[in-house]
C-alpha cells in the first residue's frame, strides 16, 4: 500500500500538484534508504535538494552600476542647459525690444513737448507779427 501511495505522490509531484506535506513524505521516503528499484532514479533528485538546501554562496557579488540612469541624467542636464541658453537668448532679445520701445516712447514724449512749445511760440510770434501788420497798416493809412 505504501509503495502505491509513493508512486501516486511521485506522479502528482511531476505534475506539480503536491502539497507541502506530500512533498515532505516523498523527501523522507527517498532520503530514508529503502527505495524501490524502479523509483531509485528519483533518489538523486531528492538527495540533491537536501544537499542544495544546505549550501550557501559565500563570495561577494560585485554589481556593476547601471549606466542608463547616469546617461539619462547627463542627457537631461544637457537638454536643460540648452533650454536655459535658448530662453536667455530669446528673453534678452525681447528685453532689448522692450527697452527700445520705452526709449522711443520717451523720445516721442520729449519731441511732442518740444513741438508743442514751438507751436505755442510760433502762435505768439504770429500774433506779434499780426500786431505789427496792424500797426504798419495804421501808420500807412495815417501817412497817406
């Protein structure tokens, strides 16, 4: 009865449908020493698992750093630098245009004030000349 049960458990083990208790039963059977001749090929498998379970890797593993993050960071910083330079360039051009407009507007206001002053002085001069013409006409009428 036990041999039929072990064969059934081996089939379930090969189909990967055994539970942990069934696997423990198989392990005990195959590492115990009383193994049927037609099942001795599985003895190596379970003995290997028992030995491999106790093994430990003692060497240190040196992991190479990932270069992709550094490369991505390098590209990101280069792109940010280029974007900064381009924005400074265009910002400077816009600032210069704005300053030129302010200067032109300041000059326009000064010229407007100068022309207004000139215009008022010309009107005064025109009025004075009109008075002189009136005076001259009056003198000419009297003298004639």
